[in-house]
C-alpha cells in the first residue's frame, strides 16, 4: 500500500472554497467587515511617519499652564480673547479661528463690545457655531446656533465646530458640511478645496501633539514667550486642550478619538482634530476608499491566486501560504495608503483567505476521517491503537520489515496465575482478567506506551516505538510505578477463593529492531533484541529478589529525576557481563524514607566492597522496615556464604 496522498481539490472542496469566499465578501462588505477594516486603517495610518513639515497650522491651546498663569475660571472674560486677537493679528497671523462657542452674552456687556471691536480690527477671525437637533413625531429639525449678534457681525465668518464620527466613535471621515469650521477658514484664506466623496477619510498627520502647540498665555505675550515670526502667515486655531476638568468650573472638555487612539491610547483635543481636518483639506491629501468594483476585484484575484498556488492542502504549508497572502494583502494596502492615498479594504479579503483555508482543510479532514475509519475497522482487531495511528500517518508501514532504534521495554507478569486459573470457574476468571488487563492497558496508554503483546497473564509494552519519545525510559519507569500502585490496590479489592497475586514488572532499555514481523498473510508489530529478553528476565528476577519492580541499569541511568535502590549486578543466563539491576522508588516514599534509603545504599556499598560490616548494616536496615525484602535477601546470601553483589542466573 502506498503512502497517503495529500488531498486535492474536487467538486466538494471547490464548492466549499467558493462558499467561503462568498461568505467573506458578505462579511467584508457588511458592518462586521467595516468595523474590522476601520481597525486596520487606524493601525496602518498610525504606522506611517508624521506629515506636517510645511504645515502653516498652529494651535493656541487653552491648556493647564494657561489656567495657572491667568488665574481665571472658565469661561474667561471676553476682553481676554479680545487681547489675544489683537496680539495674534499684530504678530501677522493669516487666519484666526476659535473652536469655542460664544452663543451667550457675556456677564459684562463691555466685554462683548471689546471682543467685537478686536474681531473687526483683525478682519480674519472665524468663530465657531453649533447645530441643535430637534426630533419629533415624523420630523427632524436642524438649527444652527450662531455666536451672539455683535460677535457674528464683527467676525469674518462662522463655521460649525461639530465633526462626524464613525460608529466606533472615531473621527475619520472628511466633513461634507460646506459650513464646517475648516472649510470656512480655507475659504476666507483663499485656499481652494476640492470635493470629496462621503467615504473619503482624513489623512491625520500624526498622534496628539503632532501640530505645533502654543499655550494661550504665550500667545497673549508673543514678544516675550515666542520666537520672532512664530505666528506670521500662520493659520491659528484657538481651542480647549486640557486633559482634565476637575479643577475648572464649567469647563466643557472637548476631546475625541482619532485613528491614533488605537495604537497610542491618547485622546485628541477637538481643536487638534480640526487642525488635522484643516491641514488635510489644505493639502488635498485625503484617503479615498476604493470603489466597490476594485474591492470585488481584490477578492477575485486572491481567490484565483490561492486556488492556483494551493492545489493540494497540507495544514502547515497551506497556513504558510495563507499567511503569505495575508501579508501581501497587508503590504499592498499599506503601499496604496502611503503612496497612492487609496484605501483598499483588507478585512474581507483576509477573512476570505482563512475561511477558504478552513473550508479546504475541512474537506481534507473529512476525507482523512473516512480513511481513518477504514483503517481502524480493518485492523482494529489485530493492532494496538498506537500502531493504527502510525499506519494512518504512513500506510507504507504496513510493509513487512523493521528499523533499529533505542527503546525501553516493559514486561509484566501476574504471580500465582496458574493457581488462579485452577481455582476459579471460567466466567469468574474471564471477568477478573478483563478487569485486570483493562486497568493495566489503561495505565499503559495513559503513559503513551505501545502494547506489543499480551499473553495469558503478561503484557509487553514498548516506549519510543512506533512514535518517538525523548523521555521513553522515564515514561516506562513512571508507568511501572503506576502499575505497581494500581495492581496492589486491585489485589486488595478482590474477594476470591485464592489470593490474587502481585504484578511483577521488568524494564530494560537498549537498541532493538521494531516493526511488523510475520508472514505474508499474517504479521504483528513488536520489538526484537536483547533488551526485550532483559526485560522479561528482570520481571522473573523479582521472584528471586522478593521485589515487584526491577529496572536495568541503562534504564535507571537515563532517569535522573527518579529514585532507585541498587539490587545486584546480575549475569543473565547465556551472558558474560553483569548488568546493574535496581528497584525504582516512588518520589513520596523517597522523601518520607530518605534516611532508610541512605542507610540501605550505604549497606549495599559495604556489601559490594566485601566489607564484613555489611551484615550488621543490613540488619539495621531490616530493623527499620521488617517487611523490606532486599536486606533480607542479601542477609540470606551472606548466611549461605555468598559475597559481593554479583549474581549469576543459571535459569532464564
């Protein structure tokens, strides 16, 4: 059987991809897409450098330093504004505009007369106006609220200070109101303004603070506080620019969000928003939103390009392709914004890229699931689930043969199995063994082991095959300890005519050959090699030592985080060299019995060195825990006249 091929487009996948792009267009051209697109516009606009090198716009800010210097509460007396107008006109300002409303008479009539006289002398002042909205049953009425009569007559013009906001509360759009403050200023300054569609957006020069700010108190005395000629031929906007109003009575804080709010978190003053509108219109530098045909063309180009480039679907490769297409869309939009004053909405096309990826992946997933079901149904009765998953990933593994790898082998055996089979009737025996092996297999699978064999009362488990596991030895030891805990608890809860014996486990690590072995018509996934024999013999050695767990020295060497007790240096039958054999110790036991473990290791070291004091040291260890089998085992050896820790096994 050849390896599985990646899914290729068919009618079903083509239909799913087409549906994905249609859904993307509906989203992109709808409210959700517009909301995402506004976010993208803000971020890309904020990523571009400020563009006010030659701007004539200067802001005279009614700010905190000015409140401190003047020592006045808001609203300030209008003779102060009259003084400001005279100073600005005297400094050579081209145009002066107030983003402040003077719709009510001052408390002192003389203040209004002085302010009106200053406006008349300057001849180039635009005052702010407002609009009142009245709504009733079946009607909506807009009424412009002008400055009081003396000021309106004396001013060069009035302009509405209101700005249109997008649904998310951000000011982006070019104002269409011909009576707006910015257009009135430019009209009086003799600067022509082209007409722009309602979708056009202001190209904000930069975040709050980009335009040159002069404090109000500085403009009242420019000879002292400002460089010579700082205001000459400038368009001066006067307005509130305070960050808080807690200490200022009756101060209406004029603040709003601009496209730079999303990246900087800074709120802009209304007067600075007007400065951006004014400067963008003055330069004719606004951002046009691409027409609907151009937007639809971007969908079509991306859809066909991705269909051609992604003829086959692989999760990572296709995701990289989608990310590249998204990045290309983002880059092209940024270039058009920066160099062409054109905004090509990218939210919808980017959504389309990933919806198409999901649709194509969904079809490939369904196709793969059908293949998985077929393999599971065909081989589920013969192979472990881990091997089946390996076959699903690469069906070529069905071929006979194997490969060399370093693996850890775990072998279990049930003590007194023969007595159990003789004492129990068949239904009870089957039910008991089903519960027993069900628990063992669950633990093995929880530790990602591969069950390579099951016979009578034993299991053979592989770690690091067929799937690679860098910590395979540690996994096997942890699994052995879990099996030991579970099997002891299982024994305690059995109520049978004969005792249910303990489970003995042997673990060994080394190079083996793993793969499918057998004939042409029947084969089995397993491992072959000396570590398999070692694990089986170490399992049997537990009976000789009186232990339940035996681990080879090679396994223990690669598990520095586990605790072990040395048992012996064992020469297995048919071998010439001894291998270290150890008993793993649970972490909680190692902590609770640290002194006892240290005493045992010291006694074992004396035994290994042939020291006569080994016997007394072992007796002290046994006195600490009379149920400990290892000191009892070695004391019995010493009593028989055996020395050292090397033991040769005459049987398998």
